[in-house]
């Protein structure tokens, strides 16, 4: 009887492999960090060969560490950093250039051209995204244009893919050129209503269809792992972008269920069911997953500076020594003392979208101390997330029943209780906070019969901490009111030259 499922979690800074048993318990983990390449200011690259080598090594080491016999592994699921773009030679399998990472801003001028062509509304409507250098489409165009590759691309000599595609091509027997729907929905080339590549956008960006991967379900057997890697073929049975995978790993299977991941930034996703919802506040519409041919959609919002505000307290302000110390310092005072931090260090995203705002600390008095500032920084993470929830509620018209949380900063109990208080809904932290990896494992286990359906998966998802709102509504309203006044004051700070 096969008992284990492995998730390959290919992230921005490390490649990890996590082995789960059929109760979704973590049996072994191995992660390997790899170098970031910054060729110019604002440019970010990864070496695709290094991504592949570290991912293979993480897999082999995790299996070795676990002591699990390879014949007992039922399936492998892949989850990955999204939008990062690779282009490779179909014959040799060699990348033609480094991977262009999601953070890379080099294609901003291409985005400006698309806007100038009046394509913003079309992109919004068709792809669910806002025109931005973040997404894979303009990165692919840059590669084809800058390296003069249009002829080779037209001839079908080149393969484009996000990291899921790159791993599938290299790890699966027979080298399939595929991508899953959730990753495809981050290219700015996918028509999310038809769930197919959009011919108009391909034409506008001058991208030949011959370079594009075949789109597959998020959960479903894609092929067998190259037997050279673990000594046996194992079904590779899922691929999903990291945030969608976390939504699945949090068992947010029903419409209106949502999760927030508190990492460097925060990523909030709400399941909107079979209908893509168009946001009025600049949230992104994305495919959550497609299983058995049925597409489920999500609305996504992100906070640029989440846990990074805590890093700032630690590394720049030297107010704390370790991130985890922020909790004790914040709770050493009874409240924020009227102090608010708006960490608009790189401008503000949804629902404000003001790239000219900058960070601001306001409400200082002679009695303001270090603890107030630390507390204000933690509160700002929750308040920004609350603004996203508010925007989602406005867009979808649902009443939130609760928020499932994960990511490094979700370990902070003060932050989680404050989040719960300002939202006025329960906050639930699961037993396994490796939700990104768990999602990929669940998707792969679902395709291979380890788990039979979503109900069974709902049953194996376990809450560790359940918080309920403790704050008086009038107190909450006051904090939100002050927060919004603070946000207003930091906007349009930078003057355009
Ligand atoms: P990422 O995947 O973005 O690297 P992680 O999920 O590893 O992020 O979380 C790390 C982030 O969480 C860092 O920004 C760190 O400052 C913050 N963090 C970690 N532990 C805590 C804590 N106990 N309290 C507050 N913030 C924390």
C-alpha cells in the first residue's frame, strides 16, 4: 500500500521537498537555498540549471532523511514561485537565458507600450490581471525581442515556461511541455474565461503560439518521474502556483473561504467558486485550480510590506534583535499609544494603488517609546490585510466566516489576535503551516487515490489555534478610522519629477 506523497516546493530563495503521510503529517523536509542574480538595479534572475539541481537534490535528500522506501511513495506534486520565466531550446533542453524572476522590473517599458495601446481594460477583462512587469508575458516578449529569437520561436524550436513547466520538462519521462492552469493564469496571456491562451494578446505581444506549453489540470497525472532520480518511476500528479497551492492546502474549497500568508509580503486569496469575479478595487482575478476539467477561481490581493516591516524594525531601526521578539515587545504596552506606522516603503498596493506614497510614522508624543513603534509595525501588517479583506467583501458581496493563516509571521500570537480583532471574524492557524507544500501534496494525492475527494481532504486539515474576536466593536472602529486617516496622509508624498 502506498502511503506517502511528496511536494516539491520551488520558491524564490530555496528549493524544498516535503514528504507527507496520508494523515498530512510532515515526515521529512529538506531545503536548499540558491543565489539570486542582480545584473542591474531592478533586474532579478535565477539560473534555471541551479533551480533544477537544487530541486533534485532536495528531493533525493528528503527521501533519504525520511527513511521511506521509494516504492511506498504514491505521487509527487509540484508547487512553485509564480511568474518567473524560462525559455529553452526544445532539442537540447538548454535554457537560452537565465530565468527572469517575478520581481524583475526590466519589462516596465513594454507594459507602458501596452497601456499606450489602450489595452489595459482588455487585459483586465480577459486575464483578470493588471498590466504589470510582474507577470510572465512581457518577460517572454523581452527574451524573444532582445535575443532576436522570433524566427526560432516561430519554427517551434523554443519552449517557454514558468517554473512548473521547467521542472516538468526536466523531471518527467518523455519531457512533456506543459503548464498547469493556475500558473498559466499568471502569464497575462491566458483568457481566464475560456481557460486558453488569448490570441489577441499573443498577437499584440508578438508571441508565437508554438512556444507555449500545453495547459493541464492542477490535479492529474502528468507523467512519471524520471526513474534515474529516485530509482523508480513515480507519478507526478499535480502542479500549482505557490499561492493557489496554499489556498488548497488550507482546504479553502468552498466559495468565500479565504487564507492569508504572512511572509515578507502578505498574500490574501479568497475562493470565488466557478465564477471569476472582476474586482472594483484593483484586486487580481486568478484561476485557483482546475480539477477534472472544472475550474475554480480566486480573487487575490497582496500587501507589499508584511513581515518585511518586522525585518525593518530589526535591521534598520535596531529596535528588536529577532523577528520573534516583536511579540513580547508589542505586548509590553497595553495599546499602540495612538501610534500608527504605514509601511508604504515601496508605495501602496490594493486597494490604494499609489506608487507615490511612502512610509510614515504618525501620532508620536513625548511618551512614545520603542514598544509603541514595534506594536504599530505589527498592527500595520494586520490593518493592511484587513483593507484587502474589506475590498474582497465589497467585490464579492459575501460575509467572511473566518480567515485561515500561515507563513512565518503567523507564528506571532499578538499579530494573529489583533488580525482577528480588526476583522471581527475568527482566525484559524492550522497544525501544518507548510500549507504551500501541503496543497501540492493534497492535489497530487487526490489524483492518485491517496485521498478520494475534497471532503476527505477537509477532514485531514487540522486547526491548531482558533482565535475569536476579543475587541469591542467601538474600539475596532476607532483603530480602523485612525488607520485610514494615517494612510490618507502618507499618500502622494513623492512628487513626480
Ligand atoms: P518568505 O517566505 O516571504 O521568506 P516566511 O514565511 O519565511 O517568508 O516569513 C518570514 C517573514 O516573517 C519575515 O519577514 C520575518 O520578519 C517575519 N517573521 C517571522 N517570524 C515572526 C514573528 N514571530 N513575528 C513577526 N514576524 C515574524
